[in-house]
C-alpha cells in the first residue's frame, strides 16, 4: 500500500539571499549545488539519473512530480545523479501499473534531499531574471547562519571538472561483439540510451574512462570515435581537449554530443562560456541548416560554444542553431569527417526527431572506410 509522506519543514537558500520554506521529502539532510530548472512534464526518472546533472540542484517546472512512480528500466545510469530536487508538489500515490515504487522511496534509497511546496513558478522566474546560482536545501535546520555556511562551501560550476568523477573507471564493452563496425567511446558521463541507440544499429562499442589516451582508444581498432555528454565546465578539461585533438588527427570519423560538442569546439580553439541559465527540457526547437527542417529536441547544458568564434572559424561549419536564442547547436569540420551537436538525439526523455544523427554517423563511417 502506498503510504502518505510525513511532513517536515525544509528550507531553500539561494546564493543571492532569497529564502524559500517548504516541506521535506526524500532524505532528511542538507545538500547544495548549482540551481537549474527543467521544463519537461514527463521523464523525471531519466532526468534524475542523467550523469550530466551531477552537481546540480534541479527545479522541476511541472506542478506534480512522481505521479507515475518509478521503474527500474527508466534510468540513464546506475543511480540518481542530481544533488537535490525542488518541486511544487510530490505525488505520494502513483498511477502506473508497472511502477515498482514511489518517487519518495526512490529518492530515499538514493540519499537525495528534496523540498516540495515551493512556488516553482516564482523560483524559475527568479532564475531566468538573475541567472543560475548556487543554493542549499536543508531539512535539518532553518538557521540562516548554518544554511549560509553550507552554501559558502559549495564551489562555483565554472571551472569544475565533474566528468572525471562521473565517468566509468574501467573500460567495458556494449553491443554485439561480432559487429562489422566498431566505435571507441570516450565516457564523460554517458547516458545508457546513447549506447543503446548504437547497439540497435548493430554497432560494437568499447567505452573508455574520461582520462583514456588515444592509444587506449585506438587499441579497440575502431572505425570511428564517439565523445559523450557529461557535467561540468569544458574549459577545465584540458586533458580531454587534447584527446579530442588526437582523435581528429587520426582522420577517422568522430561524433560528439553535448559536452563532446563543446570539447570539439575547444579542440578547434573555439572558446566556451557559461550560459545565463542554460537549456534544459524536451521541447527546444532547433533548425538543421543543411535540410532546412526544424527538430524538437531534448537539451541539458549550462555551457555553450562562442557564436562569433564559431561562425568566423575557417575550418568549421555551423549545422544547427537554436530557434529560441540562435545559439550554436551543431557544427562540423569542413576538412575532416567530424561533427557534433549540443542537444541530445538519444532523447530520453523527449521526441525522436534527431535520432537520424546516429544513422548519419554510421553512414559517415561506411563512406570513410568504403564499407
């Protein structure tokens, strides 16, 4: 039987001094990180387990979260990756017959501190005006001095390399072992469905840790390379930028997504910068400049590549742009079989408009190797 949750006061303190009072759910405790918001109305479990959210305190915009419970198959990694959760209402009762448990129990099992009964519309409007900032949630204390001390201990997202912590520690294989096409994957916090999208196309993958060298990646004798999504500041990842440069130097096809897109830009001397409040949701319109078609996309990023440097780069072509703010959503190298996108074509959760990019990469591999 689904139980009603007990009520305990919780507090949310923002870096600029704004204070919200609400009700606790999940673990009793104190946690903090960078505040961000997601506009999606579904797919909360996939979002919470997305490694790209490591280090972040997530506001869910939809009024009710947890109304369809949780399921062990709806995950993008082996655990919840957000640092904390902020909601208007958490549903203690769930409707999906296949759900294995409530969201509250799931967050408890993953040691996630969360707060509900917060005016998330006002909070999101505040972030859209003031920009992303650090915050702290506590269901242990409402003392402002204690909350401020916890908040002061949280490092800014700018300058953080979080991918080293979230990446796999040992290489492993995925997909059919006897496949005709092999791809080496550089893991900075890869989502499971990215791997599944390749496996569904009959591709053999070997996934390597974030600090793997080009020699490590080449030991798989791959036909191409894939550079994954992940959390943190790409400008703090000089080791990864060098590895991407080494991949480009092999001349073989490469595909990057999200952080992989930013690292490709950095490898071409295109700077990245922190956005005012980021793009996170499942309804962002992107225009493919090659086909002229619009794609509705899933996005989760707080950093972006520099527009002017990208458009003026002699070796880079812009392939996709965001129709909301005209930010760069995709690039390709003019003289190499290398391309990337800022958004998430694996789309869990989200629409499948961009799944063609996995097919495009495999076609590029086949063309390069004359397969």
